[in-house]
C-alpha cells in the first residue's frame, strides 16, 4: 500500500513538472510529508530537484536533509548555495544538524559551521565531539529541566513561556542546585498535584539515564525495555546534558538491524550506500568470499579422500546437494535467531547451554523427519537399503550439527567480544559444508562396506 502510494506520488510530480503546472505542484508539495518527498527526490533530474526544493517550506527542507540517502544528499548540496543550506539548518534540531554535518566532507562542514549563528554552531560542535554511535552523538541538547524546589505552578508557567519549542515536552527533568539529575515527572503528574507542591515531593527518583559515551544500541534497548519516550543523558558528574528521544531510537533500531543483516550476508553497510563503486563493493566482499572459497577447497579435499567410495557408487554424489543445502539452511536459521536475540537483548551469554541444547533438539527432530523423507526417496530410486540408511543418517547428523554450530558460534563470539553478526555467517556456512560432506561419506563408507 505504501509502495503504491509513493509510486503514484512520484508519477504525479514528474507529470506536473513536465507540464510546468506550478500551482498544482505547490498544492501537492504543501500537503505531502517531506519524508515521502525525499523518496521521490533522487529520481528527479537536477533542474527538477531545484524546482521541487524551492516549493518546500523550511521545515520540509530540514526533514528532506535528514531523510535523503548520503549519495543523493552530497550530490544535491553541491548544487545549491551555502547560505540556503545554513538557513535550513538553523531551523533544525541540533542533533539532526550534527548528523547532517557529520555526513559532509570536512571542508563543507567547516564552512557551514562558520556561517551558522554562534549559539547554534556551538551546540552542534558540542554534539560532534561525541562519537556518531554514542548517546552524546545522538542526543538533543534542548530539554526541560527545573530545580527540585520549583512548584507545580511555576513549572507550568515555565513550560508556557520558556520551553514552547522543546522537542520532547512529555517529561520534565528535575535537577539539584548543581545541575545534577535527581528525578523526573510527567506532565500528567504536574497538573494533578496541588499548585504549590514542589517538584521534589512528587517526582520519581528512579530515573533511567545513560552517559554520553554509552553505545546507541544500549540506549535503544533501554527505551524499548521500559517503554519510555525519552532517556536523559548525563556526563561523568551526573549533570544533565541532553536527552535521546524515541524518534532517534526508531532510527537506531533500523540502522542496527540493517547493519546486522548485511553482516550476516557477508557484506557491509558501506556497500549499501556506495552502490556506484564497483571496486569498493569488490573490496568489501573479497575477504568474506575468500572464507567461503577456503571452505570449498577444504570440502574438495574431504571429497577427494573418499574418491574410492565415489568411484564404486557414483550415485552417492547425487545426494550431496540436499545434505549440504539442508544443513546450511538450518545452520543459517539458528545463527540468525541467536544473533538477533543477542542484538535485541532477548538472549544473554549466560543462556548459552539452554539455547544450544534447544537448537540441537530442533535440528535433530527436523533431521529425523527430512532424513526419513530423503531416505525413502533414495530407496525408491535405487532399491538399496544401505544407501537409504546412509543418506537418512547423514541428513540427521548434518542438520543436528548445523543447528549446534549455528547456535553455539554466535554465543562464543559474543563471549570473547567479537561481533557475532560479522563472524558467524561465513564461519557457520563453511563449517557446516565441510562437516556435512565428511559425515555423509564416512557413514556411507561404514554402512556399505567400502
């Protein structure tokens, strides 16, 4: 449904641009969210991009800058005046500006910061001091914080006069005289208590906070676990310096999930963005494909060790694809489940044996089912009980070992502080292929008396 709507929007905008129907186009732009316009934007010619951009208001332009992919953004920024870029950035939230500037070349970002108003550029430069993937790098420096002796009436007055433009007004953070975070209260609490009640009398002192260097993935897990709309960020002295809001958390989950799945496939997030560079894509994939190539060479030597068996019973080779394929599939399933469980915090390294035994049991039961099925096919085709049993047992062993390896490896990598998303995919695939081939020919050699 969403894809169809975007397709219709794209075709409508292109048609109106061709006809130079400016008035109709302005109406569509004014009623369309900039996030949708950012999907249309890269498909337009350079001249049409300028026309569409000029029809947007400042808020839409800011959202467009945040939503455009890096390649489209860098291309477009080179085509417009620096003053026009600065005008848009000065209306954007500081964390979004910091993210935007972090995606630009150093010379361009320095020029933009120099042109921005001093107060705005200082805020952005403060955020740029922190790593892109830390709480400090994604936090919003604008928040509502009042002293603990402030009354409910004074707090409401402050919200109406001084904090009208704050991004997340649902939480009011409470600090002591030194600016250290001591509590939090919601807007609901603020309006139901007697007007002269100080914040310290009804605030919650059980505050979930993170430090500026906390990894963004940990921040996202905290927000998801406790169902909060924002999490406060403090420095080493527990002084409140910013907040991370739920909209940024959604972006984090999307980025981390994309990154994990790309790593499982043996590619990188860089390639996801840099689609135009053939040599860069080749360089990124080369080491992961080398691991698979090395596994294939080892499998070649394993098969070569059973050359005598194959020369006598050539039909054994017919079942190699299904045994290796089924083992590889269940190994990938197990590893994917465990990697995502670790990433989302649903699994803990301490759970290693319960997870491994569960996946091993699943692999064994599925192996029995499919081993019986393929064994019956082998019996019907060749009418040889030994072949049917060899194929069936090999499939049981292959799928059981694959589930074992697929579930154990991510847990072991996580225990020794190696990113399981990076290392698991190539290792599991290669190991399962080699083990499956060896077990198959070993079982066939024993049962068929070769």
